C-alpha cells in the first residue's frame, strides 16, 4: 500500500507555479491506484491549496495597486509648483541664538552683553569711595532680509545714565564696484550708529583691552543718528557720513528754540598692509567737521562742553576729574544772550550762531601685533573757532581759536600664546566697524581642560583741555578767588578745562568664549585741575576696578 504524505502548510517562498506542480503530483498518485480514502484526503488538500493560491494572488494584486498609487503621489508632488513645503533652516545656539535659511538670504541673531563693575578710588575731595553697578546690560537683534538688507537694534537696560537705544540702523549692501577695486559690496547705512572716528571708539566694549576707553575718547563722537556709505576689502576701508543728534551723548534731542540742530560730517580711512593669523600692521585716520548752529550745551555737550559727555577714565566710579567748566562753555546759550543784552549789538553777525562758529576733530591710529605681543596708539586733536567778541561779552574765557588734544599708547601680551591679530576684522569680516578687534581665539578653553587665555597690558594716556592764555593755571586759580578786575581779565584769556595723564595696568582672563574677567589699576600721574575745581590741582588719585563680563 502506497503512503501519500499529508500536506499541511505552504512552504515559505512558495510560488503559484510550485503549487500547481504539487497538484499535478497528487493527481498522478491517484491515477496509479491510491486508495479511495487517500484520494479523498488529497482532494481536500487540493481544495485548500487552491484557496491559498487565490489568497496569495489577491495579495499580489493589492500590493501592485499600492505601489502604483505611491508612484503617482510622488510624481504629483514633484510636478505641483504651488505646494512647496517650508524651506529648511539652520539653527545654532552657540554664543547666542542664530537662525539662517538654506539659501542664506534671511537670518537673524539674538545677542546681548552684561558687564558688572566694582571697585574703589582715592578721590581727593572725599578721601575714598567705592561702588558696584551694572555698567552695561544690553539685548540686541541683528540680521539680514532679502539677501541685501541688513538691520540691527540694540537697547541698554542699565539705570546708570546710559539706558536707552544704542545701535538702531538699517543697511543696504550691493556689489556696485568692479572686482579690481573690491570684491566686497558697497554699504549704505541709516540710523543710530557710531560715527566712523577712532579705532578704539568704534571697537565694541566687549573687546577693548581695558575696562574703560582711554582719555582721548572725550574728544571723539559717540553714536549719532545719520547716514553713511562704506566700501573696502580685507586690507582697507573708507567710510563717510553726515550725522546729528545722539541718544548716547546728548541730554536733549530736540532742537533749540531758534530751530537749528547741529550736524557732523565725518570720515575714517584705514589700511592694513599685513593681516595674518599672528601678524598685523594697521594704520588709520579720521576727520570730523562740526557745525553747532543753535545747539545748547544740553543738546551738544560733546562739542560745547568737551569731556562732559564721556565716561571713560575721566569718570571713574562716576567722578569726573576734568571737564571744561560751565562758566567756560564753548557756546553762548540763549539765556546768556538775553542777559548780555546791548553788549551783543556790536557783534550782530553771530547772534544766531553763538560763541562757537564751527570746530573740527582729527585722529591718527596705529596697531601692530607679532605673535602674542601687541601695541596700539592714537592721537586726537580738536580745533574750535569762536567769535572772540561775543565770548568776551558773555564772560567765556579764551580767544577766537582753541586747541585741545589727547593721546594714548598701550601694549599687551598673551601669557598663554594667543595672538590679537587673529581677532582683527577688516571690511570683509565687519562692514559696520572695520579695522577693529573682535573675539580672542582661545587656544585652550577652561571647558576643555585648559586654563583659558591670560593677558597683561599697560596703557599711558593724556587729555589736555587747557588752551594757552597770557598766564599759567596757578595764576588763573588765584585770580578767580581773590583777583581784581584786571587780574581776572588776564585769567580769562585762557580756557582752563584741566589736564590729566593716567597710567593703567590690566590683567584679563578669558576662560571660555563669551566670558571675560578684568582687573584694572589706574593712577593719575599728572592732574592739572579745571578752573572750577582748584582743589584737584596736583593730586594723584588711584582707582582699582574689576569687571565680570558675559556676552552672547
């Protein structure tokens, strides 16, 4: 008796042709005399196999339909122009929030800085004093839109007199010049911005070597509202613009009662023949022409009261050492004019312009770096043209022309081997403030097992607001207190705003990117007091300051 095995399952991977072959084998067995019972079992098995075959054929048909539908959907998505998904963007949280589209036509960055200062000073009038305060606490948003448009808005939240809008401008950049002149776009900029004057002035407070800028900063303009144009490349740049009122320096922004606000015409040019990772040689020059028109000292303090609008080293812990006294202001306010009355009749040509007709400031800058060693220096001069008759009638000291000046020389060395040259920014890297320094490239950050970057620095600076005259400062002090009319007249031939020379030593630590701790010690090596502060004459106050800075 022949035994026919019973088929219970379909082998994995069975195909319809294999199933048909099995059916044929069973049929042959039946034809050669297989028992009736076995044939019956075989028939049922064949029926089950046929049912399984139909089920598999149905599944194959369903899979084919699904594949066809997916292909059609993909083809429809590719051919439909009005159903594009959002473009991919790049997002980074490294040192601030930065977002940029794939085509780089749009981006924005949210950043800011916090600077906390503290220290003490031996102030001559009160023995000593100490203080701690937020020096700066700023948030800013900057970015690009539609490929060529750039913007920046910055606000300071500190309550120490610097609160309010700082940078707030819109810029348009386009490739307008042939590559033989420059490979970079030309920049047109409108809004609140630094006037292009002096390397240290336009360098961000995040990156200046010392806690405060040097003494000549008292003769440099701050941020002003205006328009400028700039062009340049890696090794050179030229910027020029016209500017008026300042949120940072002016105590009042509205024009005077007579209706004419001041304006500046300012330009800066730089050239860096050597720009390498560890070597740098930089030269530059600036010029500013100032027309005060009908401005008062509150509306234009930087030019009418030189030294009064500056924090810098002249205002250590909120104590101003030297400044042109209000009695010797370089303008004649409407109140002075009204009080003078008939005395102004013999100088009718300057009734609307006051005492100061115009002024100009100029600056020369130099910086050099070789490996970890760096030197930098600047000289700033200011020339004022006044109506001598009007000034004399209103009790303003000095003649028709005044000259003020200031300078500083500084040097630094990185004990951990970093080079300041690596942080230099030409026009190709920073079109807003070319020819300045940025982040230090830390070789061994604290977060990666290193010691961070350590820097020591020294600076000597001077600001001279005294202008000649027929007698020296000691005579002027005595005449102001106990002199007769003739002696006071001699004293009034000079403008005695004071002269100060400072020595500053610094230690800076950069543990990681965005964090810096600074310690500065400053001593007034020479102090010739203003005419209204004779008690400061010959004093040598010292100041120690410490700063903790975080920026992103």
